[in-house]
């Protein structure tokens, strides 16, 4: 799985432009966006990564694409602290977190880290095998 990051101008219509480009290509997204000052950052996962790349190019949007892990946590106080302490203790930096599914019991997030192998070792069974988060 990969995460796309798009830096955009913080002005009306920019997020709509990105979402319309994906919708026009039939691509479903899970996304998050934040803006500060004149710039904004959109991060997302797409159900069709190749089509998302083509849609971004067609829309003239520059992007970065990074590999990511999906992790599972209990949806209760302290679960995030425990997971990210495991990463920190293993010397792994979590560079991005995108919530992708939340229920009363579980929280699934996509994370980009600076050392995927160490992260997998540190988190063990919390790392979701592709297709099992549904």
C-alpha cells in the first residue's frame, strides 16, 4: 500500500479539484487535509494507485508516493501511546499517520515510517496484512 501526499495552495477549490480528478477516474479515496498559511497538504490512499497517479498527472498536481503499513489498535485510551512508544523504542520515526477506519472497538491507520522492517518487528501482530483490514 502507498500513501500519496499532495502540496497545494490554500485557496477555495483546490481540494475540490483533487477530489474531482479522482472521482472522474472512478477512484475512491480515504484522505485527510490540513492547511497552514498559504499552503495545504493532502494525504490519501486510493483504491487504484496506478489510476490515481494518472489522474494526478492529468490534473497537473505534483505528488509524492510513499510505501506505508496499515496498523491496528484497540480504540481506547493509551493504544496510540503504546504503539508509537514501541516504534520510538525501536528507533523508528513515524512520519505520517492517516486514519482509515474507526469503529467502537478498533482503529486502523496507515503509517509511513523511516524503517519499515524495524516497524514491522516492533509492532508485530498490529501490522495488518493486505486485505485483512476490511
